């Protein structure tokens, strides 16, 4: 496998605190790597370092591809506009018709090509967002909370879709989530963040780590087990790492 991006003790310092610090991992093509952690734990900040939206204030971020795509956690749309799916696909950059059809087919929503975006369900809209991101076949796809606003059945379906995209396009996928119940079945590697890397490992190796259980509760212990992390720093009351 080819390395797409590598972080070495990377961190971002803003508003007099570290949003995330000491993050080290490598992501390869064909791999699904999941960042989990509570809200405010630095998951999106870490992704934005990879996407070069944020510059690391310490450490090194090495990228071996410029062909990245990003589906953010929130997207601002004026839902009163009569915007069709085909128009939405081209809203930020031109994608030719065959690329649009191929991407919508892969995400299972090709029949929605001429539907109004405002009339889509939460799950349908997420599939269109993902289709727009993969239309130009990125080497690295970053998905920030992709099942947000989707019902229980839709969550499972979307996670299966993400696995299918990885298998079909052979791209690397960085998946951000605070809910690990279904995401684990299709993830190759898991990193648990809480301002720093608390623990990490393959899904099958995870279930009993104290740092993970402390964050997510005893009921998740049967789902994941992660190797123990020895703290060499302290957390402020807001969860940031003391400098």
C-alpha cells in the first residue's frame, strides 16, 4: 500500500490552547482509518491539518497526494432555492456528466439526478454529498460525521456504502465519528482522540482499554479494545492540553 499522508507529533494551537497535540499516524490507499472521540476532542482539527485547511503549529504533516476530497460535518445551503441534484454536483467545480452518473450510481442515488435537493431525505442528501466528493476519484476521502441526521437503518447502509467505496476506488478514507457502534465493522484502524491520541488499534484488538472506557463508558467495552495510553500531560477544565 502507498502512504497518502503521515502525521508526526502534529498539533494545532489556537486561542491560547492546544486544540489537538502530539498526533502521529499514517494513512494508506485502500485503508479506512477512523477517528473517534467526544465532541471537541480534535477530530475535525486533525482532518483539517491533513486537508491543509489548518497548518500544524508543531510537528510534521507529510502529504503524498493533492487529490483529496472532503465531506464536511455541516454544509450551508439555502433550502428555499430550486436546486437539482445535477446542479448541486457542479456547484463548486465542473464535473462532466459521465462522472456524475458514475458517482451517483456508486452511492445508489442515480435516480435522483433531476430531483430537488430540498426534497431529499437525510440519507439521500448524504449519499449525494459523498457522490460529489468521489466523482473525480480522489486518492483520499475525508468524511466528517457522515451519518449525522440519518436514521438507524440509514446509518448501517451508509457505513456499508463507505466500505464499498473503499473497495471500488481503492482510495484511502479518513472517517470521523463520535459513534462507534456500526462504524467498526468496516474500519481497518481506529484512533481515539481526546485532544491527543488516547489509544489506537485495529477494531478486533479493541475492548478493554481504560482510556477508551473512560471516554465512552463500560457498555462499549465489548465493541472495542485499545492499548493503554500513559499520560505525560494534563488536561485543562475545558479538555485542552496544558502547555
